[in-house]
């Protein structure tokens, strides 16, 4: 394993300065990367009527949401609080799709009363919606029976998935729509997360297009998100030229064969737009040898970035304080009382010394949004950098501040 195989951050000096200025652990998000990813994706969607909805679950930081709004994206919201936040930011109801899974009656009512289209993936919920809101518009989430993703826990379609109405039950959807005079304005699918396999994505798109042909008043066909990013050194990014040829070109053809001034195609990128924009900065406080292994212990843990623990996810680890050091093999571990608390195992990193600052890369998606305060540890600080402007999104709480907030009666 040589140093040349290390995946490097785009701006080492900026990140090291952020660690010194704001301390650690800290998430840093760079606006330029988000805007570049939006433009890259749009450049491969030209010629088709496409609307992008940002999958807010990836990261709901306010500056990121404001970029999405400035760039004209809509929002995919999966909880009442996400919906509330989108509305407060200034997204209009018609820019939001509410895709809560196994939603309650209260959640259904909240979205409906805000004028937001609901994305329903269960026949029983569709029936309850029809009874209460006859004649209204609704989107149907289908399960195309094709799933994909970087880990089995993120595959959201197929025979073992809880998501969506199986395409085999399309006639039952049509029957309920007729019964309650519902306007099926959209059809939707989402097959998984972290997808780099364009061929599998197209197979699912083709299934949804076949389903869409059975509905005659569609305003949109939503192919979901899940576009992957390269996490590992040497891993190739999504081949956007191939993606355009295999997926976008057929959509243009479909649009030509089904001319309608109202029909558009939707995609819901989340990870693709923000993952590579984020870095988790941590500081090494312990280096120890044990039974032939070298452990580098840091001031963060699985409560701040749980993806390695639950998905065995790979996040490149780079020593900002010793970028030219000789690579050695380390287990980079956290401060949580769990054996699964690690950032990297058997990983080549430039020589790590106590006090060094490490950058955990590509953590802008499903990092802070999945974080917890397990062991009653404060969440990391969050910093947004746009050119020369730095904004502290979240301050890191001291132990006393955290307890005061959680237990004000003490």
C-alpha cells in the first residue's frame, strides 16, 4: 500500500485552518462542490423536461437547503419536520414531494393541508387518503421489483423491500383511483442508494415507464435518487456519459412519443450533490499498539458518523497534519463504548501522531443527518464555507451546556 493510493481532500490547507479555528470534531461543507455537482448533473439532463428534487434526508443544513432553493431545485421530504423545514425555508408546496414511509393519519393531513403532493406506497394508505380527500391529486410509489445499492440495508426495492406498491398491483391502484376519483398526478420509484451501476438503474426506469403508460393524467414520472459517488481511492465515479445515453436519451424518446405540455421527469439526488462537499475533522488523542494492531483513537465516534458501523462503509481518511508522512496500517477508532465504533480498519494512512488532525472524507451525506448523542456526547460543530465566507451552522456544546439543555430542571 503506497501513499499514492490515498484519496486526498480538495483543499487541505482550508480544512486544517478550519480545524484550528473551530476545533474538533467539526463537519465542514464546501458550497463550491455542491454547485459544481448540480451543474454537472444538469449538463447531462439537457433536452428532456427534468425537475430535480433534493433528497433532504441526506443533509438538512440550512445553507445547503438555501443553495438548492437558489438553484431552482425542489425538495423530497420524508418526515413532517423535513416538510416543515422546507416550507419555512421558502419552498412552495408544489415544489415538494412528501414521501413519508408508513405515514400516520396526522402526517397525511399535515401534508395535504399544506398543498403538498403525497407520495403513497401502500394500498391501505391510498384508500385512507381517497376516503378523506376524494378528487385530490396524489403520487404513487411503486416497487419495480428491482433493487440496487452499496449495501443491502440501503436497497429500497425488490421482493424483500418494505417500500412501494408492487407493480403487479397496478390494477388495484387504478381501481382505488377510480373509486375515489383521485388524480394520479405522478408515479415514483426509488430502488436504492449509492448506485454506480447504470444498467440496473435503467432496468428499473424501464419498468416505471411501462407502468406510467397505464395512467393518463400524469404530470411527472419520478425515478427517485440513489446516484452514487466514489468513496474509495481509485473507484470510478458514475459514468455520466453512459448515464445520459442509457437513461436520459430514452426519456427524451418517451417524451416525443407521449407529447404533453405538462409531463416532466424527476430525479431526487441527495448523496450525489452533497457527499463529496463534506469532511469530518477529528483530532487524534491516542495511538497505541495491541496484539500487532495499531489503534489511532480520535475525539469523535460512531455517534457522529455511523455509516462505517452499520454499512461497513468506506470513508477515506487523510492525515492533514502529516500529509507527507510514510503510510502505515491503522485502525482509526472513536470514543464511543462500542466495539463497532470505528472509522477505518486495516487502513493505510500517513503516519499518525497524537495531536494530528485527520480528515474523514465524503461525509456530507448521511453524516450529521444520521448522528446521535449516544453516550451523551455532543454533536460535532458544523461549518459552511462559501468562498471566503465562513458560517458556523452549529456550535459544539460543552458537557455542561448539553446537560443544561437536556435536563433544564437540574
